[in-house]
């Protein structure tokens, strides 16, 4: 299956983490590591860019990245190292972006993921702009949706709201979506 990174931009390949002297792994901040077999590093599944290894295609067996199998090559799936956060919402002239604010995310995953980390939330309270980092295998129609709730720096709510798909895989393409920010008081109006 093909490999892609979605970290605000969507691009082909996943940069592998180099741990000297010669070990490569997939790393998702802050604390997720996934093994990469030596066979992958010797295959055409990676591209070398200086000391960097970019994983372009792979299969996953027992949570280890291995060379792509013929069966996985035939499937319409993508292995994604990604993040969803406030960058995916769309402000407008009618609802402009505040000068200072925090966001809370209420994500719904419509795909199986191997790992997910919810960052910038402590004891149920946002401490900045929340983000979800994930490693997932996405199939046709899979997506990550979220409610995005906006707060003032003091923690009181702003009258802003966004909801909908933030990242989806459709027609063989991985793409960010940009749900429109509306006034929270308008969210149940037609």
C-alpha cells in the first residue's frame, strides 16, 4: 500500500526516524515507535534522500513495517502518519479568526488506526490548540471527522463552532477537508 504523510499538507511518503548507528523506525511524537524491518530498507519501498529514508510503499505484519506484499499492492489502501488540528477549519469574512484563542477537538475516527495521541489536553481541559496525531491504514471512504470548539485564553467559550470531515481518503486520494467555522448559536439552524 502507498504511504503518505498528512501534517497540515498531504504528501507522498513517510520520513523514517533515524537512530544511529543504523536503525530506522517510524516515530509519532511524543512516544509511539513502530519497527521497520531490514528488508524494507534494502527494497525499492523506500527512497533515500541523504541520510533520510522515505517510506513510499509497505505492508504491516504484527505491527512491523515490511516490504509491500502483492496482496497489499492490489488493495486501495494508504498507510498514513498524520495529524488533525485547528489548521483544517475555514474562517470567513462573516466569521473571522479571533486574534487569540484555543481549540478543543472532539474527533470521530471512521477508520482503524494503529496509534493515536491526543495532545494539548490535560485533565479534560485544553491547554492550547488540541491536536490528534495518528498512524492508520485508510481504505476507500475512510475519514476523520471532528467537532472543533473554540475558547478564549481564559478558558471561557467563544461563540464559534466547526464540524465535519477533516481528513478523508476517497478515489485513491488522501485530502484535508476544511469545515466552515460558524457561530455556535447558529449550529442547529437550517
